[in-house]
């Protein structure tokens, strides 16, 4: 397993070698592949991109709003164990990190449990698999998306029914 610092150095070295027209060598094969930085990703993927020198122009973040999260916890016990308030606070914190790292456009995809299950069935995956959730996130229809952060007086992205400024958007 490579450290982030080593990965960054190897990616930069690989990029320079490509620009100079050199063929790949043994060290180039050690560089973990990056996903396309133009495609929607998770917050962890975005932060990996940023650490590697790529700042995506947009990203999509998959989450369950409160009612759907409760259904997900019932459907997949043990997968979504984090307490509700910690889950939403952590998501807000990660998204702020992504925004502060320079990503100008963040879209929250409000996952629907039934739709995720059906998507996984159609694509031969598991609804709890990270790659399945990523593909679901990339293909989610616009009516399931929320631009983040919402306006202060808009409904909160978490589905609490409160204004963003009184819910997840309150100062920490």
C-alpha cells in the first residue's frame, strides 16, 4: 500500500514522463489508477484527486435523507451503524472539506432505498457495494439531486424539514 505522499510523487513523475513522450516503466505501473476527474465521485475520491493534483469541476455525493436512512438501516443492519446526528454532521464536514479544497460544484444525490435496490438488481451488483452506489450516484435523475450548500432559508439537504441554517448549515 502506497502512502498518499508517495502516490502523489509517482503520479507527478508519471505525468512528466508522459509529457516528455517516455514509455511507461516499472514505477509507472505502481501508480494506482485515478478515476476520471470529470465524473461525479464520493467525497473521499474527490479529496484523493485534490491530493494528487486534480481538482474536479463538479462532484456528486450520495447520501440518504433521514427517512430513507432509517429504511437503509432496517434493510441492511450493520452497514449504516453511525448514529443519525453523527452521520449528517460528518457528511456536512466532508463536503465543506471538498468545497474548501477548491471543488466549485457539489451536488447531493438523495438516495432512495427502493431505487438503489432496483438499480443494483438491474446492474448485477449489491446495493451496499461502493461501485454500485457510485454508478447509482452518477446516473441519478435531477429530481433526486440538491445543490450543496442550499440557500440558508431553503430546506436542509438532510430531509429534516427544517431550514438549512437551523439544521446542518448552523455554525459549528
